[in-house]
């Protein structure tokens, strides 16, 4: 196909090279249009991919139920006298596990803030008492050692699994596994290290944090109890929370939202106040994907305006070219050139202009996200689809905006064209 029109392509390139600066300036609209389309989609794709990946790590079949102060508790100001009692109960976890046949696993989570010490090093840890199933539902890569096992839970073993962050802060260059760590007034043997994902933000966060230390929930309940004393703004606050979180895994994705609604109805029945929050990663995932699609459409539309302006520029220059080359067109028609050959010649020139501009724009569109990632640390993703789409659109712009000038050139009267000076 290309060989058939090789002569026309060479002639089109030759005509464009006769006016290098004009051709380059004409291409700029397409260059910036294609470059902005690719760059803007890359930035949007990178930001949304990071958020979607973090939500997916929570598990699309999981439901997170978290203890939260009710409005009544939040408005209580005399914290020196009253002790706040709120949140999820051990009985809630049992009821959920026994009441819903669609539920596959439930994992109770108890959190306690304690000071940890190893030699001269100290830091505050969020001690997370849980069961071995936690590591099945919230999958975090194991760096070294092992995770909690059922025998640790049954034997009330003083063992702890740390995150990489905690290891760096507390253990430095020491041999981590087997070290004895003091948490509060208790001593625990370090048996494993896992990676941690950190906070997502918004209405939901990952069940783990950088300062976590995982111990059997039976040990957390026996050693640390349910009452915690915290110092807030110079005053001490006492809180009694049995469970800080319950992670529920449903057997099928199709049953997640129905199970969440059932759990919420059951909790309303047994809790006089709304002292919990239910988060469904699947619903958040769908919402995030919908937002991503909308975001990409908006970005693509904005960047598409640049292509439209570039196309108008190409049309303007080609119309001027028709006027300049009127006598040439008349000569070609007089010696036997057909209308379709004239149309083809002008279309090839506009497509060469737009395609060349599109290829330069692709290079700029790939370079800009790389610069953004290097300088700002923002994740960007240049998808092959955006490259193909942008190049295809640039070629389409050349065809669409080149048709009218080409037809106008072909419809010139040969006799009138020959008389043109």
C-alpha cells in the first residue's frame, strides 16, 4: 500500500520541506495536543493505579468493621471523670461468624499503644493482637522469620511479629529474629518481620501501620486488658474498647455488599449507639474505578482541544497552500491529473504533517511523565493504549482537516488556475 503511493508521499514531503518553518509551526498544535494527551493520561493513570492497588490489597471479598466514637462520646468534654466505653465487642465477632453462612472467615483485632524498648532504643508501637488468619486476609510479604501460628494463640506465647519500619527503628544492625523486645512491662520474642502498606487516606485505611507489632490476641487480652489511658491535650482519657476492628471475609464477591448490609443491621440491633464504622473495599474499588474513568475523560477532553486547535491550524495553512499553488494545480490538471489525484496529494501532505507532529508529541508525552516522576516523585503510567490512541487521533486530524482544502484544490477550474499569477 505504501509502495503504491510512494511517489505521492515523496512529493508531499518535498513540498513541505520547501517551507520548513511554516510546516514546523503548523505541526506545533498537533505536537502539544498529542504530548498533553499522553502526559495528562499518564499522570491520572499513575495516581489512580496507586489508589486502586492499595484498595485491592485490602481484599475485594473483605469487609472492615472498625470501632469509632459515637457522636455522644465525641461531645463528652469532662474526660477527667468519665471513662469512654464504646466500640466492637468479642460477642460481635462471634455473632457475625455464626449468623451469616456466606462469611468464610472473621478476624478480631485488638490494638494497644505501648512503649517498646530494646537496649537503649525506644519507640511507641501500635500493638495489634490478632489471630493467625489476619495474615491470610491482609496479605503482607514476609521478610524474615515466620508469622503467628495457632499454637502461639493456644499457648499464650509472648511472641511478636514486627514491620520493617519497627525493625529499622529498634533493632538497627542487630540480628532481628530471636531478639527479646520489651513492650510495656512485658517481654516478647521477635519471630518474624513483614512489610507494611501504610495509610490509604480518606474514609478507609489499611489494617496495618508502620509502627505495628503483631501478637496473639489471647496474649493482648490477658497482658494489656481492655482499658487504656491516653493523654490528650494535657488531660488523661480512659477508654474501654474490647475490639478495635473485625475483618470479615465473604465467600464470594457477589455476596459482599449483601453481607455488609446484614452485618450493619445486626450491629444496630445490639449497639445502642453507632460506635462502629463499616468499610467495604469492593464498593470503594468500584467508586475509585468510576472516578478514574471520569477523570480520564475530562483530561482527554481538555487535551483534545489542543488537537482541535492544531487541526484548525493545519486546515488554515493548507488553504493558504492551495492559493499559492493554484497555477501548479492548473498545470497538473491540464496534463491529465484527475481530481482524486489532486485530493490525494493534499491529503498526504496534511497526514504527513499531522503524523510527524504526532510522533514528536509522543516523545514529549513520554518525556514529561518521566520528568514528573523524577522531580516530584509522583507515580505515572504511560499506557500503550494512550500512545496508539494519540497517534491515531493525530492522523485522523490530518485527514479530517485536510479534506476540505484538498477538495477545494481539486475543484479548481484548470483554465482559471492556469491564468492565476
